[in-house]
C-alpha cells in the first residue's frame, strides 16, 4: 500500500509519499497555493503540477496510491472554496481515494498520532481541533483575524498596540511598553503610531501584524506587567477553545484529555505554555507535547483506515524520521 500526504499552509505546500512499511518514496515542498490569491483555475493548475512532480519523484503512477490525505488551509470554511478544492484535487488524482480536510486536522493527527485528544494551533490565527475516538470530531475557533482568532499571534500584537493607546491617553498606567513603542517607531507624539504601524505592517497585512508579536514577547522578557497580562489572557482564550471541544465531544471521563499544541505563539516557550498549562490542568486535561508535524500527520490520516493501531504507530514514527 502507498499513501500520499499533503500539508498546505499560507507560506508553503508540502507533500510526502510513503509505503505501508514507513519508507518515504518522495518528499517535496513548493510555494504556497491558495484559492483566494489566484482563483480556482490557478489553484487547480498549480495543484496538478505539484502532484505530477511528487509522483515523478516517487516513481509511481496515480493508480498505485491507496489513499491520499490533503490538509488544506481554508478548506471547509466556505461551501464554494471546498467545492473548488475538491474539484482541483479530483482532476489531478481522478482514480485515487482522497480525503480533503482543513489543515488543522492533519496538525491534530500528527501531534497526537491519530489518537483521541485536542490540538490547539496558535500562529497568525488560532484554531483547535479534536477527536474523541468514538466517531466524534470538531473544531473551535478559526473564525478569522478581524473578528476572531483570539489568543493568536495577531491577537497578541493587537492587544499590545491597544495597550499603548490606553497608556498614551491615560486609560492605563504607563509601563515599559509605552517607552518601548515610542522608541521603536521613533515617535515624537504618540498619535503618530497609527500611521507608523500601518506603514510597518504594509497596510495591516495579517502576517506582518502577527509578526509584531515578537515585540510584545520582548517586553514580556523584560518583565513588563502589561505584556505578561496579555500572554495570560492569550492562554485563557486558547483554553476556551479546548473547553468548547471538551463539552461537545464524548471523551473518556476516566482519564485526562491530552491537549497538544503548535504554531508560532508557542515558540515563546514558557511565556505561553506555563499559563496555558495551568488553565488546561484546571479543566481536567493534560498537556501532551506534539509527537509529529502535520506532514507526518497527513500520511497517518491517509493510512489510519488501512492499518492496525500498532502498524500506524510504526508507520508514522518511521515517516517522521525521514521527512
């Protein structure tokens, strides 16, 4: 049996092909392809070209693939986009059993080895996905940067800028954050930060706003109480995603639900993991460090209906060492 996995995000799309013994036949990475930037025709053309290159590298024909799993950013978030993505993959692999899911699903399957639990992503945006092992699955969050995605890097950056506004006009006591922002943007008047931040982020580009989170983290490192409070609130927001899934899904009440994580915000380490861990424990859950990445997760998701749990475990462990 041969399995194909795809992890498609906002910055890159990665593919892997592996057999049921865990031998990786090909691993390829390409620039991101997103439906919203190029339209349906461009998306289909690029997907087909990438898949041709992957199959050529693996030296296999499409009909040799037992199952292919695609974790696609934005999948399922509008009816039209899901239909267009389905059509693009179907056109490229017409005779292959295909599974298309949101990229949060392959994040879960990699981090938790396709086992029951909840996976939280906090990068540019935020989302949680979980499965209970009894057929129940669900997501929480991921509603978009402007009206949701609480606890994400974007959200942390916005909270930091908002705190500056409040400190500038007297609604909040000034902390190190105020002088740090004045110096960072070379401001002579705090009102000028509006234009400076728009220029800094190229007109409010989501990824660039999210990247500003690193400055809030620097303030946290310097002991700024306002920055510390922002990360505490971020942990609480992410924990709400977990709690929502805990209530909706039918987990085994005899053991603590494992909760894993990924994304740029968690790269701050204890800054977010310490308060997040406290909140998770208070829910009766437990932190479970991510086992594998989403590309291994995609291979596992493709293979899980064809292999025993022990075989699937061995497959994913072997694939992860190679990708």
